[in-house]
C-alpha cells in the first residue's frame, strides 16, 4: 500500500509515524473517491440521455456500488444527525 498507492520510498516509510501514514492513506482515498465521483457523474450523464426520467440513474447510486458505506461512515453519519437534532431541540 505505502510503496504502490502512496508512492513512498522505504526510508520515507520508516521515518513516518502510524498517524502520518493513516492520514496519507485517508487523503489518497479521498482523491480516488473524488475521481470516481467525476466518472460516475459523466456516466450518469451519458446513460440518462437514453432513459426516461423515471428510470434515470443517480450519481449516488453509482457511488454506493463503487464505494459502499462502511460501518465507520454510517456511525459518523448517525452521530452527525444526533448532534443536529440535539442542537435543534436543545
């Protein structure tokens, strides 16, 4: 992972802390996710031209197949919603 995807050298990896490595991996994941989102958007544009409005696909549907929601992301979303509700109702 570090040598291929992150393009690190062995001595660079040795000098990094686990937190730095994790942060780099999260950043790379976001870059890849953004690239996939662009591709999903263009795919939706190309496909939706040929479909009726009721049957058109959404970028979110494509992204959920490429990047399924993890338990960690689901928990973060749940916590975000709870905070929003709590701030609204006090």
